[in-house]
C-alpha cells in the first residue's frame, strides 16, 4: 500500500485495508518482529526434542485457553492453529531436523516453517497465500514459547502496531480493554486478524506494507478503520479532531443501531429489505438483532476449509439449523460451497489449473463432485424442515448448469422422502457473477425462483481486473457503466418474469454506489453487518423517484469516476453527513 511522505515534524500518513470500523487515537505500542533463530547445533538431541515438545504443548495450551474465551463459532478461527500443533508435516519434520541434523529447537522450527510456507507463497491462489500466514503464525507462536518471549502490554491505553498477530495473540491482546486500535503490516479484510478485530469491535487497519520501518519514534497514532488510513505522529489539531470524530462516530453508530428495528423506507415511501452477509453461524444472531432483514448470503465454504475431511451431513445440518433458528421469519439464503479459485480445502484432490478463477470452482466443482454437493443439499433440506430457507448456487455461467443443479435438488428431495426424513421446501436461486449469466438473466429466471448479483466477481470478470492484485484493483470500480448496464439487464429480467432479484456483493455497501443501485431498481440488498446502519440511513434519506433518473444518467456515462462525481453532486445535501462519518 502507498505511504505519504513524512514531514519534518515526524508526521506520516500511510494507507492500508480498513478491517474493522471505528476511529482510535492513542500512544503507539509496537510488537517487535520476531528475530531469526540463531543457527546452533546441540549435543543432547533427546533433551532438545523434549524442549520442543514442551514448547509445542505450552503453545497449544495458550491457544486453547484463548479459544475458551470466545463463542463457539468465532473459536473456529483458532481450530486450524490447534490442528497444526499436531500436524506431522510440522511437528515430525521439526523433530526429525533435531534428531538427524542436530539443530536446536528454534532453528528446527524456523527451518520447517520456511519449507512449508514457500510452495504456498508461490501459489497464484490468494487462499493458499493466506494459509502460508497461518503456518507462520503457528511457528512464531511456538518460537515465542521456546524463547520465553511472550507478549505483554504496558499498563496504559494504546494503539497496537505489529507485523502481524497470530489468531491466539489477537484474541488475547485485542480482548484487553487497553487496546484502542490495531495496525498490522500484513493481512487482508478476510484474514483471521481482521475477522477477530471485527468480532471484538477494535478499530483496525491491516496490510500497511513497511509499517515497522516507519513507526520508529512515533509516540501516537490515529487509526481510521473507516477509510483505511493511519496517521503517525499527528499534529495536535489532527489528534483533537480524531478524538472528536471517534466519539462522534460512536454516538452516530449507536443512534443508527437504535433505529435498526425500524422499517427501512425511503422518503417517498418505498421499502427496501437490507439483509446481512455472514461467514460464521454466530453472525446470524447478531445480524438479526441489529435489524437485518434476514441473511442474504451465508457463505458455507468456510465449513470446508482448514480441516482434514469435509463436514458430515449431520454436522452441516446442525450448523444450518442454528443459522435458520437465529433469524426466524426473516429468511436465510444459504449459498452452496464456493470452493476452488482462491479457496481450496486441504482435502482437495483436483488440479486448480493455471488460472483458478476461470477453472473448476463453485457450481462447476459441485457438479463434478456430486457426492460432496449432494451431502450439502441433504443437510440444507433437512435443516429447512419447518423453517424458511432459500438455496443459492454460485458462479452459474449458463442455463444448463442451473438446470442440472435443480435436477440434483429434486433427486435429493426424493431420496429424503423415501428415507422418511423430514425436509423443507426451499426456493432455489442462482448468483449472477459473470457477464454471461447477467446477459442470460431472463433465461435463468425460467429455471430459478430468484437471482442474486455477486458484484465482487461480476466486476472482476466484466472489467478484467484481479481484485487481489493491488496494481490493478483500483480499476475494478463497481460504478463503471459497463457493470451498471449488466445490473440494469438483471433488474429488467426480474420485472419481466415477476421474480425477485437481489444484490449481495460489496457494491451494496459502497456509500456512493448504493444510490445508483437503488435507482436501478434493486429493493433487496445484503452486505456486511457493519455496513447495515449506514445503508439503512441512506435509504431513509433519499427518494427513489430522484434516484431512478440519476441511474439512467449513469448508464450513459463513460467511467466509474464520472458516475461517482455525479452522485456526489446531486446527493451531497442528503447524504453528505453520512459520507463524512464513513471517512469519504
């Protein structure tokens, strides 16, 4: 990420990824980067193996203790770390390095971790690169126990700055009331550290490259978890403004949450259903408690990752039932697994191909591995007995795929009926994530009960932009007229067929793009939980009769930047306050 030039007074502004909403101001506390292990050989190899195993068990015990402080679903983040403490690829390899090469425990752990990480780091898959971070976290945690170098905080409020935190360290440190905010060099919006910061409601910015080299001598920092910015050594005026903005944001967010249960109706009386996107079951209850109109997207692939075997039918049934029970009467849309691409389970037994994003992924993979998809469909249908649920297939690219998927649903329904197992009847929908699906929206609606647009992938495939590549990611603007024209086509198909269309991508939470989305005719949107209060207030402050002409104008424009400028010009009076509070 970019960093602004520092001034003579030491002020430095750096940019990263907004990972957890909020504003924090406080003294900087730097978690030192772990030093490389000394290259030392030992005579008593058996004693060194014992020392290694004791450190591994101490590390595991600390993670288990951290896990016990979390609710069951958030605790799943730590399960992969616990599994690695027993993984023979890590433990046995480190023991072998001691026994056969005479390396000391620190050197053996570091050597083994490096060997495991390198092939993951060379992968084009974003998922595999994140798994390399998991391996590094476990190694660093074990090394800290070998060295007796456990992280401790000073007795004062602080902004925590680190190269990265392992999930166990994040739980222990971010759960401490002294930690006002977090900044890390590595990580993404979907990393474990970001997920835990959001769960523990600590403002955070991650992915700030070169941070530790720039932080030296900075006594104070402002963490802007809305805009993804960090100011080191702010001026007195900036510090005062940040403190005021932090307090104002808390009050404003609390006011919006207090209205969460109110109907979301525009100035001219049109109601909009704003639902939540979730990844973990525990998020469902929080979403519906904060006024979400149900769950518009439950990403089930996270049940399949970081484990040695796919989840059983019974395990999945229990999880899906828990989510459905958390939002009674509001509707939950369960997406079948979107594996492949940048998300592969450890049990994967297929070649992702030279370009995973265009390869065997999502529904394509499910139709190839029918036994895995069939198990998931059985679990969903059984969980839906006496409950309101919808089923959605990801990455549908042509009508034939959806037709085969629906046929499989019917097969599973008939099998459950023959077995005498209770099941529900679910609405079946398709995600619109590639241009071919948007262009064929009408034909797809002849097979589907509803459509939901996943704008993250739709933007990527329409504009030929890899959103994980920082060199081109800014080009992936969802407000681009080419994307808007596809969205308009989907809305029109829904109108013609009399079937609902929704949006569940990040575009629905984009403060500037949202008015255009509403103007195009979308009336059911889902987004991350943290974005709901601002989206709800946006709807209440606008008139749909004014947004429709705005969207019509946008369709004829030449660029996303032109669209955004027009939105700002027309809606500054109505939405300017909201934009300021969101860091725009």
